C-alpha cells in the first residue's frame, strides 16, 4: 500500500504531466491493475488526490 505522501507525489506528477487528461490516464492504469485490489485502492486514492489538486484554488 502506498503511503499518503506517495499518493500525493504521484498525483502531483500525474497532474503536471497530463493536466485535464489525468482522468483518462488514471482509468487506463486502473484497467491494467484490476486483478490486484491493493493497487486498485492505491489508484483510487491517487485519483482523489488528482481531483483535489485540480479543484484547488490558487492562492
């Protein structure tokens, strides 16, 4: 299982690379790991973190 820090680091990297297309990238990754429930849970957490980054208001 990924640590909380790893989740946010991965989410930041994905958002930086894919921007608005991050959801499509995450869905493709989930399709690759559906047999591994722990990995699915990790990707769900990463997806939530990407959403939080995308919805954040710049300060």
